[in-house]
C-alpha cells in the first residue's frame, strides 16, 4: 500500500530536492464541520482548519504558531498525495497520514465543543486551482465519514 | 573581512556558532509548540509512529521511548545545552564531539515530524550540520574543512538554481500569474499593499523575473568575491521577503548561516 511506504520520507533530509513552489495546479486545504447530532451535521457549514494569522515582526525570531501552521499545511499536502495515489477508502483509513489528519481535526473540533459532552464531526479535503484560469472550480477530493467524538 | 573569510577553519567555526544560535531559537519554538499542545496534542507521537513500523521492533521501542513527550522535551534541552556549549571558547577540545551530538540530536528531532518539520530549512540545517560534523571530526585538517565549505556552497547554489530552473520552464511563472496564485496560499492574512501588488500584473512580472534571474544566476556568485557579496545581499532580501509574505522565518536564518561558506568558496576559487 503506497500510503504505508511513508517511512522513506524519514530519509528525505539527506537528499534535498530544492524545488520550491514549482507545482502549479490544485492546492489542497482541509475543512471540518461539527454538530451535536449526526442529523444536524449535514446542515452545518465547513470551516477551514488553517485560519490565516496576522504577521508580526517578532515572528522573524520566534514563530512557533506560524511554523505549526506551515507544518499542518505540509501534512494536508501529504494526505492529499496519499488520496490521489488511489488507495481504497479502507486502506486509506489505516494510513499514517489519515491518522494524523483525523487527530488534527479532532483536536480542532474540541475547541468548538468545550461544553458539549458528545459531538459528531466530519472533514474534507478540497482542491482549489492555484490559478483562476478558465474559471476552474474547487473540487472535493475526499469527504470523510461522520465520526463521533467525546 | 577577506582576511578571515578565506580561512576554511575559521569559516567552519563561524558557521558552527551561528548554526548553534539558530538551532537554539528553533528549540525555543519547539518548546512553545509542545506547551501549547498539551498531553492530547495535535501532533501526537502515536499518530506519527506508523512511519517507523519498517524498523525492527527493538529500534521502534527506542523511538517510542525517545518521542514520548517528557523524554522528547529532555532531548530538546540536551540539544540546546550542546549548542550553548559550542559558543563557549574554552570548549574547543570538545568541539568534534559537540558537532556530532548536534547532528544526531537534530536528526532525531527532525525525524519526529515525518522527516522534516519545516521542509527546506530542515534540509539546509542537515547540510550544515553534516559539513560541520565532518570537518570537526578531522579537527584542524584544512583540506576537509575546504571540502565541507565547498559542499555547503554547492548545496546553496543548487537550492537557488534548481528552484529557478523548475519555475523558468513554466509559462505561468514567466507571466507572473503563478506568484499571484502562491501569494494567496500564505498562512498570513493578505495586507492591503500585498493585495494591490497582486492586482498589478506588471509588478508581479517584474518581481517574478527579478527573483528568477537571481535564482538562475546564483552559481555565478562563486566566480568573483564582490559578485558574491552582491548576490548574498540580494539573497538575504529575498529570504526576508519570503518571511514577510509566507512566514518562512527559519529559511531566512538558516540560509544566512550558510552564506559564509559561499563567500569563502568564492575567495578560495579566486586564490586558486
């Protein structure tokens, strides 16, 4: 299974490719929605996991939050690559990148559900064209099952 | 300045000290990150350990031990301490061991995050750590120090050239439209001045062509020291703009740490 062969990634630091911003196509982004019941969730709007932040000059020296967001973005890109590799949904749910994304969303959802003892959530990966040529629309690459959190 | 920067042993020591300062800054960032996350954190080790399943079980058990949160924090403290020690002049005799420890600790820390926490900046950190460690292991050997400096200079040149060569083949980059697209992907909210810049196709084209020329031509910086200083100055501005737009603060510092190797290489080439 391609998604499980990710241990190779550990060694990539020794073979840097030095290609930055070279992929012009679709940019993946992660969205989630949360509700108190399973029926209610279909009516809820999707929120992005990565919320844009305000820049500060201090970030040049100390930028933990910004770097955490950049790392989250990398994880979403790795997950989108795994989805596009064509694994079946069952295989995908066992992939490392899926577990990471599931946990990321769960932690994000918990911020919204401090009071609720039980909640349901769902997430999706949206592919947005980097260039707005020919009015290309965004596409849902994956919409997850509905999960129960507590 | 040339009096010092044409001395490979001095340059390696200079890079090691600057690298230590940058790694100390990064360690502070990791600490803040781990404190923000709490025990059921966003990037919990249990979700990342699947990447390590290819390792034999005893090795996996070692990683399980190292990456548990209290132990991982101790590892960060240890790297911080090692980096701090390299800054003290009286530890000269310990430098080979400290350089090797810096490399191993950094490698373990980077692995925790699927092989890289901050992409290219981690790769450049490894290039520098390997160069410094190799040079320090053959302490006071000028030939090895020269080789290490050339290795860093070639990697820095490649980092720009490869990035530029990949872009220059794309019509969307040459028209400036790709830059417009990437500006929207920033983690930062777009300020008004940036939105105005993105609306102006001439500005986009000029900015794009400017940094494409810089990236493609960078290897020529090795040919003459005064060209080199010019390229390095533009490079620092380039990374500063990448920080302002995309928040890439680690890239700014780590490339700056590598620059003395590029300058030293240009001086060595001139002398040759």
